C-alpha cells in the first residue's frame, strides 16, 4: 500500500537522523570565533512519498514564507529567536499536497536530534499543520511575508551531509544538515553569504541557489566546498 511505502521511506530517513548514524544531523549551531554555541535552529522535515509535490507556508512570530518543492526537503529558519537551549519563538508550517492521489505527506518539527512534533496526511490535496508551541502560536493575525525574502536552496545527492557558515553583516551561524535543504533568513542585516562543505560521501557536486524576493541572484556549483555571496 502507498501508506506503507511512504512510512517506510520516512523510517529510512529517520534512521539517518539518529546521532549514531550521522554524527550531528539536526540544524545545530556552533560558536563562531570566540562566541558560544547557540541553540538548534527551527527545522522542518518534509517526508513521505518520494517526489511528491507540495506547497507550504512557513511562519515565525514576525514573518512568513511561501515555499514549494518535492519530498524530501529540509526547511530551516535562520536567525529565529532561540533561548535556553530550545527554539522558543513560535514557528509553524502548513503544507499542502499538490496531488489528488493517496500518497502520504509527512512533516516533522525537529530541534537538534529530537523530533518534537509530527503530522501527516494521505488525503487528496491534504493539508498538514505543525508548530512548535501550541500554547503560544503567535500567528493571529498571520505575519506578513518576509521582505526582503532571502533564502538559500542547497541541492545535491539525497541526504548528502554538509556543514556551512551562513552569515549576514552582523550574525554568523555554523550549521550541519543534509541536502536538499532550504534556508530561510529572518530579517537579514545586509547581504548574505555562505560557505558550504560536503562532509560525507561526495556523491556529486553541491548546487546552490541564492534567491532574493523569488529571483535567483546568484548560483554556484561545485565541491567539496562551495562559496556563494549575495550581490
């Protein structure tokens, strides 16, 4: 059955997410220079039937982003307020299947190694809503769309692990995750740049788009290290 196939795929990816299998998957932030380590960033994992198209609205307390793509995809919010070792600022994702079939669409919210929330649907054009703080949602009225809308989309071999330095003019984050991954910048201060390095398998080049308000303004391909800067 398709539901079984979808959950089987999700189980494989969950296995890849465990600390013993990948030594650090989970949108972790480590200190830059002499600065201390920071809490894990808000991360959503869109799983289920491989290649299933979806659309989504990602929100935190201040802004929203419209996202579209295919399973699997990791979506990480950069510069979202985090304190006390967890992502406390509210974040939410509303994902909609772009299919009238019974394929499964599953979404996880993760903080570090831990899966905090999970939801799924197999309904035709089904909708999944997931958020990290149901008591303080912070989404009424919905926040405006990000402006500027700056994002990095990192493609490569599925589950290819990478580490990267992501920064604007004031703040830097060193993150560890897997392709394909979409990084959304909350209120970037000035131009954004990134240096991304493959740290597992090297099954093919990394392919990175830097987007500003929906348009690709810089594109870079290569490996094991790729540097990309906002013009």
